[in-house]
């Protein structure tokens, strides 16, 4: 590594996954710079990472040019997006603007100023209703909601930018990000919170109502199955992806998953085991747009990037999430 640490811009670095990537980049010898509008990212979490922050909009070309000229980054990691499936159905215009138009603006500005490496947060939602489980990267991509469509559109843009302009890129298709940094420094905080693990922990700790969305799925206990990956493992994948681009890879598309799945009831049982508390819940209707089972085929990432899930056992995921939430919720 050169004497000066390579600078990496982290769009959405104040968000859940972006902030964990910032920490890993720092400890791997990079200089991450957070770019965030703090609309859904958390300023206090960004500050806890100790990285420099630039506040602004990805849709603002003048702002982006100023930031890129100031730091001269080697690469951009792009975590900034809206990620709620239900909201994307009711507000598609905002999703396409935020997730596609702003990203295109970022890519155009990078091209104009000669930044040639891009790491993009995509999603298992681009697969829609998968034909087979586990899902390989070359499965049909037929998203069933505007959120998944918006991510797929950017995947296509990246492929075209690579072919026409030589942009080097890595696409990561996330399965279910969960957990928190091992020292409980940073963790998951969404507003509104819609995710299973924080909501079920909150039900256990604070008695907030928890609903199991559907118990009539064609799975062993009737609840949906997901592939949960520790956020630190996801962060690690990004650093490995970056290093592969630095070594000259043109483009890469990788699932980030473990290859194993857990049902909603299995997650609840593990939460009860880890916390020693009961998770009070009621059974509710299915949530629109939830496929019964999403599990990654995770061989490509382990073969090409030498990535392995090291912290993604369900108990470790839940105990790190629990340690963080106790701190964040001020529980003794
Ligand atoms: N889920 C649930 N109750 C909730 C939130 C989520 O039963 O309050 C279920 C949801 O239907 C899905 C799983 O938990 O099967 C994981 O949902 P989450 O929102 O955490 O992630 P997603 O799979 O939507 O990315």
C-alpha cells in the first residue's frame, strides 16, 4: 500500500451497512470519506466511525464535483438508497429518483472527473420470486417491486458503463443484513424500523407489539425463511471487492449470503435463548411482496473473493444486535 492511504468515498456511509464498511476500510488502511444527506443515515453513528463527513445530495452535481476534487478518491462505494419495499410500491417516483436518477448522476460525475471504480449495493430483491433455492447469481432477475427494479436498473447501467467507458465495478446482492459491530460501537437504527431482528428484540425488551407476517407459507413451520448475514461480514466483502478491483478486475457480481436460512420462528426462538426474555408476538397476515424463502448460493464470492461468513451464526448475529440495542435504547 502506498504511503498515503487511498481515499474511498462512501455514499450513504452514515447508514447501517455503510457505517460498518467505513470501520472496516479504516482498519484496512484506507481513508473513507462519508457522503450523506442524513435523511435516513444517522449523524451520530457517522461521527462514531471517526471518518470525515461531507453533507449533501447525490443529485447535486456541483456538490459532488467539489467533494471529488477535494479528496481525489480512488473508488466510490455506494450504499445510499431507500430500501423499504412497501414504500417503494406506494411512492415509486421517489424510489426511482433516489435510487436510479441520483446514482446515474453520481456515475456521470465520476466519469467526468475520472473516478473509475465503483462498488454497488444491490439486493436479493432483484431476483423477485426465485425459481430455485439456493439462488445463484445467474438466476433470472425479475423483481416484484419498485425497490428491486430500481436496483436492477442500476445493475444494467453499470454493465453499460463498463462496456462503453471502462468503469470497473462490483455489484453485491445482499440477502438479510443483521447484527452490529462486535464492540457495540455502531449498529442498526432505522426510522421507521421494519426489520425482524430489531423489532423482535424491541418486543422482548420493551413490550412493543410484534407481528409474525404469515404462518401459512410452504416452509417447515409456515413462516418465511431468510439468509441472515452479519453486517461485519458484509463490510468485509466490500473491502475484498475493492481490493479485487484494485488488482485489475473489470467487473464482478456476487451474492452476499451464507447459504443457510432461518425461519421467522427460529429467529424468535434464538432471540429468547440469547436474551433470556420472552418475545411476545401475534400472528398477522402475510406482508405483501415477501417471498417464502430467500437463500443465497454463496460459492462465487468464496471462490473469487476468498470471502467467508465469519460472524454470521444466528446466535452471534443476535447477541451483537442485542448488545448494541441495549446501549442504543439505554437499557441497563
Ligand atoms: N417479519 C415479520 N414481522 C416483522 C418484520 C419482518 O414477520 O415485523 C418477517 C418478514 O415477513 C420476513 C422476515 O421477517 O419474512 C425478514 O424480514 P425483514 O423485514 O427483516 O427483511 P426482508 O426479508 O424484508 O429484507
